[in-house]
């Protein structure tokens, strides 16, 4: 299996910085592991129109890491780190635009 390059967009980076300490470490570890396995068992594919790659979310307790996988380039773009609820994935289109 090839290794993926993981990028965290600036908005997601700020969201990670504002997490509680214990969760920040768990999210950081999970994002680092995406380079070896971008489709872990606790992730789920999300539906998104106009996407060349694959959009997924990773569940860590009540927190969600939303990311896109581009197979051609072996790249994982982390788009958001949000708490659910209240996050409802309503801004996926805007997140994808920020990553471009």
C-alpha cells in the first residue's frame, strides 16, 4: 500500500488548535494515521457532488474529521474537525472549495 501525503487546510488547523487537550492529541494521531490508511474502519464515505476524489469522515467520539482523498496524487486533505451535534455536514461544498 502506498503512503499518502496529508494536508490540513488552515481552517481545520485552527479547529484542531481549539480542541480540548486530550481530544487534540487523539485527532492529531488519527490524522497522522491517515497517511498509511486513509480508509480506517471507523470512517465513512460521504456523498458530495462535483468531487473527483472521495469524501470521508472519521468518527472520534462526538468529533468528526472530514477529509477528501485524491487517489491520483495519493493526497488526503483534512477539511474540518467538528463536534457532532450540532455539526450537520451542511457546508461540505464550501469546505471543498476552500481546499482547491
